[in-house]
C-alpha cells in the first residue's frame, strides 16, 4: 500500500492511518507541492549550508550528551526535510536514533 502526502503528517494523521490500515504500515511517498522557482532556488542555495550543519551537529551529538546538540540536530533534520532533501534528513535521523540508543533512550529513538 502506498500513501501519497503533500505535507508533513501530524500525530492525528498517523493515528488515522493506523486505524484505516489496521496497523499495517503503508509506504509513505512525499510528493512536491506548489513550490515556486524562486523558493526552489533559495532552498537549493541553502542546502549546502544545512548539510554542513548536519555533519557538524551530528559529530557533536555523537561525542557529547548535550541536550543542545540534540535540539540542533532535530532542527537541522526538520530544515532538510522541509527542503525535501530526504536523503540528508534520513542520515540525520539515523544519527539521532543511534545517539539516543547509545544513551539508553530506546523509546525516543
């Protein structure tokens, strides 16, 4: 089953999907919404900066147990996802989950 979405899902959305599918996890496929050429060019120029920030914050989060680095990592992941850089956002999510598991916070990972 595929679910095509044009926005970020809320917890209410996820609950509704869970009820509708009987707990089966559908493949969620993001589709592009109405992004103007100007917005796309601005986002593209900022992607390099966000990717570099992801690398730096991921390293800091990996070596320390600072809540500030966790928050920065979450913010950076969200910024990359808003710019539809799914690959970089997924790498950030993986780094976040790995760090949370290492700290014994499996439920949050």
